C-alpha cells in the first residue's frame, strides 16, 4: 500500500524522467540547468530562469558558441 511519501517520490521520479526525455528530444534545448542565477552575469534569479533577459541569453549563447568553436577549453572568463 502506497503512502504519501511513496507517491511523492514516484511523482518526482516521473518528473525527472520526463524532463530528461524532453532535454534529449529537443536538440535545440540548451544543456544547462538553472542555477538560481543568471548564467551570464550571475544576477540572482528565481529557479526556473537561467538568464535575466534575452540579451544575457544571447551574450551567453555567443560566448558558448565561441567556446565550442575553440574546442571548449576551461572557461576563464572573469565576468563580474
Ligand atoms: Zn544576466
């Protein structure tokens, strides 16, 4: 017999599995997790967001693209 904790754990597992599948299914989806801060300027953000706005996203994407092009060595950008 399933108690509430079991059901919660099960729901969480389904959620994780679905988000994993979604990430794999969409080749355009960026492989980055929300960190609780903007990935570009490190401004604190609410969890599901990864950038403050489109310009941060675009700049981050541009940096990411050039990092890919140059063989993705360790990022040494010191953006404060
Ligand atoms: Zn930002």
